[in-house]
């Protein structure tokens, strides 16, 4: 069969239209795309293999044990999982209302010129390296927390209270949560703002025409319409907070225990890896740290997957506007 | 037409005013965080940045007047090497995604790239440790570069793809109708048309990795002296900030502030340049 006949037979298939140099180009670029797949698969494989001594020795008990003792080679992940989840949760409690509020202001109220300028500043905030947040937190936030905020909280709630008891060091879950909140809200703001801006104008006009105030239109009509995208931004922020290392490592206090008090020092998965990995020797110590990494990897992958899905769903829904 | 002021309407208007003002307060608070950071860094770092900082090696605690010349050169080495590895891979993968990929396979790669982009940077560090540091029994700049390039690849690939797809369809069709093969069209028409956007996403990607610390902690490790080649432990600005800020010495803290100011300055200059290249306020890939 001649080439032209083949082209006529299957005119729709892009791959059949490629000839000569195009096939080379396709194979060449495809190689790099497959490289992304391969590297990601290799990363998962390495995490799995390198953590196998620890997985075989501790089994699922690794996830529920509170013991972490390199001297006796006993490792358990629970305090780190607890610290990671608690600090990220605190971050969201602070960052979600602030971030969504700011996104509402940027998409609904601010003049376009102001909105763009402020969004640019928010994106600059997102570009600040994590270690710089840590630097500022150590020297400014920690003293403020120790001298004013934490004693203040204890005055209000009592220093025997469940959430705010114990001595005040400045470092700890609450301080880490605060700094994480500042690091996550740029993501929440910029994704939520886009979700809100994708809500069709008619929705707002219809609500206003029926006599709703601007807040009622925003709260009862626009927000519900964009809720999937906003939820997506929250999950995206959560994934960032879970995996955040440097800033948290500098203010968490490095205490491998489980404490109810938010003022108490703690530890997170990422920060124990950052602090101990380069000095870990023997067979089980590094492998236990890699297994911690695997746990963190699984957590963030699930949260990220949900976030991507939610964001894809809203951009499809809002595509009428573009 | 004035709204009738029944008590209920007054209440609704009051709620409206209060809540809308609160959103403005939220926006103000979030943006003020940026200025607080900038202000503190300028105040504390400005006092410590001097010529020595750029030309001298770090000194032991207690001695006055050291610098971070080795960390500046080390960071530059690691980031340039990471860019040399990561940018071409990301660029070509982006071309494949935008121009050649079949639907399902393209979705798979896109999804994987987004996953890789979301992997916490400390885990990328573990990976680089297992494939470079462990086999060679040596912390090295190369391991650090590899870790950073892994973060750069998905950013570049998705950025390149996004901006290639924004090139109008008519330009492709015009070139193809003139008889140019697809690859010539891509090289001479599509990529040049999207070059501003592609450059922007590349600059943003490089800016992002140059501030990363976690992947360097146990790959490039750090060094108080000049590194002797790519296979040696190498100092970098972000890692230096971490070690100096967490150490209990006042002169080290001053050095950390100076390093923080220099690093943030570089990152901001890169970000602002990138956004000026895309002159119209096009939305940027996250």
C-alpha cells in the first residue's frame, strides 16, 4: 500500500501524519516525557526498598509505636505522625479563613488593578524560601510567642488547661502551626481566587437583582458555586504543610513525645528526617527514617491527588466563562 | 431607589458591611506578612551585609568579619548544574506533552509530573541520597544538583506545555500549510512564539530551587571551606542559613541574617524579572 493511501485511510490519527523528521522528534521528546514517569517510579521503588529492613522488623507496629531510640534500635513513628498532622491542622485552622477571606476580597471587591497588584504580592510571598521563614520565626516569632502570646493564652485559659498547659518555651506545635499558616495561605488565596473568578457573572447579578446584599450574594451563591475549587485549594495547602521541612524544623522544638498541649515542643516527620538523616548509621536507623519518608510520601500523595481532582473538576465547570 | 430600612434590612446591611470589611482585613493581613518579612530581613540583614560577606570564608564562632563566599559559589554551582540537567529534560517533555502526546498517555505523564511536583522536597533529598550519596559513600554537590533538578523538571515541563498550548492554532496551521513538517513548525514557529512564557516558567523554577534547603541537607551536606570539585561536600546559602541560625552564636546569627537577605534578594529579583517578561498579566503556572 502506498503512503498516500494509508494517509487517506486513517486521516485522523496524528501519529500517521508524522513522517521522517517528525517521527524522530516524537521519539526524542517522548523519551524525556517517559523519563519523568521512570524517575517517579524509581523514586517510589527506592523509598520502598530502602525502608524494607525497618518494614520487615517492625511491621505495622512502626506506625503505632511511640518509642524512638537509636541506641537500642527501636523505632516508632507515632509521635512524628501526630506532630505532622497536628501542626498542619493548626495551620489550616488559621490559614483557611484568612486565605478564603482574602480571596473573596481580591475576586469580589477589589478593583482589578488592585486585585492584580495584591495577587502579585501574594505570589511573591509564596516564593519566599522556607528557610527564610524559619530564620524569621526563630528570631522574631519565637520570642514573641514565649514572652507575650503563650503567657497570654495561659492567663485566659489557665495554665493547667488541656490545650494550653505546661511551661512556655516559645517553640512548639502552635508556633510551627502559625508559621505553616503563613506559608500555606498564598496557595489557598491564589487557587481560591481563580475558583471564585470562574463563577459566571450572571450568578452574582441574579442574586443582586433579587435584592441580596453583596455579602449574601457572595456567601450564599458565589461561594457554594466555587466550593470544589476552594476545597481543592485547601487540600493543596494541606499537602504543602504536611511536607514542609525547614521552617518547621527550626521552631518545632525537637521533642519526640506526644503532648496534648499546643504550647509543648514536638516533632514532625519531615523535621526528624532533616535533623537525623545525615548522622544515621547502622542498618535499621536510616531505614526507619526512610520508612518515615514513605509514610509522609503516601500522606502527601493522597492529599495532592484529591486536590488535583477537585481543581480539575471546577476548572471544567467554570470553563463557560473563558 | 432607597431600600426600606426595616430592622431586618438594617441588620442585613450591617452584616454586609462587617463581613466585607473583614475580607479586606484578611487581604491586608496576608499582604502585610510579606512586608513584615522584607522589613525584618532588611533591618537585620542590612546591618551585616558587607564586602567580607561576599569575599571571605566563614570563621569560627567568636571571630569577627567572616563571610560566605564559599556558600555563594557553592549555591551557584549546584543550581547551575541542576538547571543544566533539569531544564532540557523539562523543556522537551513539555514539547511532547503539548504537541505529540496521545490523550491517555499524555494524561498519565501530566498527572505524574504534578505528583512529582507535589513530593515534599525532603523526600527528593532521600531519593538523591539513595542513588548518589550511598553508592559513592560521599556527600557531593552532584547529589544536591540531582535532587534540585528533580524538582525543576516537572515545573519546566508543565510550564512549557502550558505556554505552547497558548500559541494560536492558526499559526501552526499556517506553517503546516506551507509544507513545513511538524518538527520544523515547532522549532521555528511555535516555540519562538511561546518563548517569553517558557523563559518565565524556567526562571521561576530556577528561583524556586535556589531557595530549597531540605534536599541539600544530606546530599550536598555543607562545608566550612571551598569545595574541591563536584564530588565533595559543598556549602550552599540556604543550608548555611539553617546551620548558622540554629547555632547558639551571635556572630553566626548575624551571618545568617545577611545570607537570608542576599538569598531573598536573588529570589525576588528573579521573580520580578520573570513577571516582567510576561508583560501582560498572564496567569502563571503554580
